[in-house]
C-alpha cells in the first residue's frame, strides 16, 4: 500500500469515528463556532473538541463565579482552547478502532528522525483529510451556517502548521476564520 492509500484509509477510519462523535455532540442543538480534531506532538490517535456559543457563555459564567475575573474576560481566554471546552474528548469511545490503528502503525518515538517525521505527517494529513470529508458532507453546518464555524485539525501544544491546515480547511474570509486568525493563530 502506498502512502496516499495509507493516508486515505486512515482518513476514512478517522472520519467515521469523528462523524459519530460530532453528530452525537451536535444533537444538543447548540451553535458551534469551533470544531477540531486534535492530536499531540507525538502523533497519538486524535480526539475531537468543540465550542458552542452557548457552552462558552455558560463556562465563562461558571468560572467567573469563583473569582474576580469578569465572565467576558474569561470567555476571551478560553474561546479557542480545546482543553477548556466541556466537549473536549466528546465521543472518545468512537475512536477505539482509530486508536488500535494508530498503535499498529510504526511508533514515531522509535523511528529515525526522517521516518518519524514522515509517519507524523501521514497521520496529520489523514486527520486533515477526515475533516475535509466531513465538511464536504455538510456536517459542520448542522446547527449553524458553515461560515460561522472554524474547522481545524490541530497539533497540541500549538504548532505553526496548525495555521496552514486551518487555511486549507476554511475560507480565509469567513467570519469564524477571521476571528481564529486574529485571536488564536500560531
């Protein structure tokens, strides 16, 4: 199997898991502005995270109750944080097969530098392709106009390559992308 075929096969598997997770999440009817599929710098199997306008307002208000920082300031701090979202790792049970597939692949940690980088890039490209597939299906326009959602495939902690991927997955002129570029891009 060549690299393109491996990427496509892995992307299809990731897309199926992410589709189930996002559909389960979107059933709550909230209005989303941030939907991401993220991995670590070690290239572990991905998980989803997302923020809706409703969840951001509720979480910022909850955190503001405990201190002197206003809710609006807290919202600005957590708005694009995958980890602070109450939906971080939502539907992770759908990724069990993806986790097995990632574990069956060559370990990035033990590969030579070039081979490890190649494997990491393949995994990240599969994640990006999976999000592109879901976007083409209209998944991210279920509760809101697509232009209001920043769709991402990210490495955490943040990596400069996240911006390149974001620009490929979103129209640069869209309101959500403009907000992400101004407030969160690396």
